[in-house]
């Protein structure tokens, strides 16, 4: 099978593909598997493997850790170019244009300032997401990375729910060991749990009460009795760079009948949507099924109700292709997606449930294995 980057180069009439980023960029991490805080050059000529150009201080480590060929800047001619052009960005642009040959296809994330410098040395064009498309289909090893992150995510979810379950109730508020149990406390406990296991998380959602009607409100204040608590957590493995993502909604005490009815409908929507997923289905048809399912059950979507996409891809970014949304295209085997229906009403609150798994030729291999009881 022809390399997708080679195909993109042929279509664009360019000689080489260029990425310039640090490893926080998902495309760069995918292409190199090399973790680094400073931006580096990745260059791939048509019909050849990619090369990573690094400063001497990173050379030996890159040889051990990177998936591609490694050369240091000196051997790539950077310092000769620096003597001629004086400023570092121009020297780097000269270096990559000389190595590339006739024309460079730029990653969409190459900084504009660098792209403009390269344009003074050779022809350029901007790629339209070739590498992100490659990232959307996982290998078995990449899928296993996400499975492992998901296992730890479920342990952290269990920690959060156990804190809520073990708290005392006083006048409608929850207390733990004599102190108010807050969203911040639960979130920080989860983040510390992840750090001790080699994962990192940020912006974990622990919202309560009317906050839950805002899907991405991270939450603040004391956790309340008899009110919905939405916990949405999406940690990243610090070594592999892969994420997972899950959400549960719980109530300590007795949920309002409207919340309980919403919960039942959301849970059923998730079951139906997961049953529809398979290679060849489109994200659009699965999303639209859930919209119609909610409508048939009295939850019309608009400014309230089901107000976001049904799901998204997960990998080296927590949100990547493909999507289960009004614009979602065909799913293929190896896609890893979330399924996360939700209902949100300002006067009532919100409910969301989220699982993650892999698209197969005939169905959906769900990675999430965690209870869905609303009462705790």
C-alpha cells in the first residue's frame, strides 16, 4: 500500500513533507514518537522514510527513542546556512529547502513565520490533514495504549465516586472528614491519582446541580445531596501520549424524577448508538439516530436538550477524527471513538454518559467497563 504522505506529495506536486513542532503536537508525536519540549524538523521525501533533525544534545536520545531516521543539525548543514543567512529561522528554512529539493508540502501546523521564510527558498503548499487522517486509524498497539489508559481512568472514576459515596450529608451539602466536599477537591484527588500512575489530566469536569446543564463547565463549590454530578475525565499517558475519555453522572441520594427520566433515556440512547457502530456506517447517521431517538422520547434538541455531537475520535489528541456528528463521515476498522449522548436543561440540570471503544468490521469493541448506576 502506498504511503499516504507520498500520495499527498504526488497530488500536490511537491518533493517533501515538512512538520515543525514539539511532541505536544499530535501529528509530530505520531510521525516521530519522540517526546521533546522544543520544536524540531521532520522531513520526508517522496518514496523515502522520514528524518528527524535534532540539536546535538538530543541526538543520542533521539536515536534510541524515535521511530524515524535521525540526523543532527550540523550534519544537515544548519550551521553553514547560519553563517550565510545570520538569523536562525532563515538558516533553518534554507536547510530544509535544500534537503527537500523541488517544493515542500507543509504540515497545517507549521508556524506562519517559518512558512513565509521557506517560501523565499522554494515552492510550498499546505497539506489538508493527511497525518491526522493516518492517526484516526489505530494499530493494535496504539489501541492497547488507549485500553490501558481507560483502565486507569475507570480507577480514577471509582475514586471520585467513592469520595461522594463516603461523604456525610448536612443540610443538603456533602462533607468529608468534617470539611465540605467540593468539586475542586475531587478533581485534585483524581489528578494526583493519575500522576502517581504516569498519567496527566487537566480540566476534569466535576460539576453539580444546575452547573451540569452546561456541558463543559468544570464545576466549583460544594457537592450537593440529591443533585446530579457529572464527572468527565480525559487523561493522557505521559509516556505514549495517548488519551482516553469517559463520563458518568451520579446522584448522592434521590435524584429528581426529571433527572432520573433523562438518565434512563440517555443510557438507552448510548446503548442503541453503540449497537449501530461498525465499519461503513457514517458518524452522521448514528448522530442523527440519537437526535431522533431523543425527539421521539420528548427531548427535542435546540438550545437545550441534546446540544453537542454524539462522539469523537480519541488518540494522541483527546478530540480528533472521526466524529459522530452532523458532518461525520464513514467509519473504518481501527477508528477509536467515544459515544456520549447527553441532555441539558437550565432549570433542571444535565446528564451525560460516555464510553469509548474501537470500530470493527462488524461492530464496536467497547473499552469501557464501568457501572452506570445513577444512585450512589
